C-alpha cells in the first residue's frame, strides 16, 4: 500500500509565494487532490486532477506534479490562506483505498 | 446546490456501536457519478478515510477498519449511513460524510463535505 508524505508545517511572508509538497508512490499513477481546512471547518477542495481549480477557488492557487511528488503553490499569500492543507489520491489500481497525506499547516507571517 | 448533513449521537460508550447518517439534499445518492464516503479526523490529527458506498450498493472499506465498519445506502430517504462497532477511545473523532465525484479513470475528488459531527467514545 502507499502513503502520502507532507511536511508538517510551512510558513510564508504575507504576499510571498509558498510551495507545499506531497510525496508517494501512488502519485506516479493517480492525480493528487488538495484540500484546505480552517480550524473548526470541513476541508474544502482547492485543486483536483493535479492542477484543476473548482469554481470559486482563487487563481493564486495552482497545482503541479512530477514523478512521485505533487505540489501546491500559493502566490501572493494572504491571511485567508492560513490553515491545514491535505493531499489525497487513490492507493493503487489493485487497491481502491483512498489515502490522505498527514497535512501541512501553513502560517502566513 | 448539493449539501450533506451528518446526524447521530455525540457520545458512544466503549464497546458499543457508533451509528451516523448523512442526509443528501440538492442531489441524488442514486447517481452513478459519485461515491459516498465517510472520513474522520481525531482531535488535533489528520484526515482518515473510512470507506465508501456506490449507488449499486457496492462498498469498499479501509483495511484498518474493515472488520468493524458497515456503510449502507437508503435511496428513498436520500441518505447513507455509517456503523462502526466495538468502539474504543481511539475512535473519538470528528466524522465527515463526503461526496466523491468520479472525474475520469485517474481522477476523483471529495468535492462536497458535510460540516462534520464530533463523536466521543467514553463511559
């Protein structure tokens, strides 16, 4: 089975650019999704299918992928971007289990 | 728009069964375009996928919980439910129901979430 690994915490200065990464063997075969969760709230889908944005999500948020690593990039970070970010995808073609990364807490300084 | 709402007891005694229901409004659980999932989050921790059910009634559960989990579908009521038996304190968590949209052979994503409901396992 596959796991997804994320850095526990990342910080960025207001207005700067930050990249959050997610590593795992599953990402060689499946696209990563990204979710943003603020305290006490449900996660919100911000990137799916590697780099597509749902309606209403800021175009400051983008996704990319290479090999076993998926990345979420936030340009011009704002206070509202703070919170936890989780990646997710399927485990493998032989195992339809869904997996989540451990999450990255983003702090905007 | 589609909305999901969890309901059920907030307190469950150890060794008992945790039962939650997710009511779907603005859409149908009978659609072939979605999986209907349960996901949980222990206090201060990350997200853990529990399992899903499809409109045909087929299910798939996380291997770590498979022996204790049942997810069922009530199409007339437009609901799906979670039963987790033999609970312990380790099952204390916020439980979310979520819609997973099937976007393609390599693409599916949890695009709609319920607000979550806190379940505490304690005597």
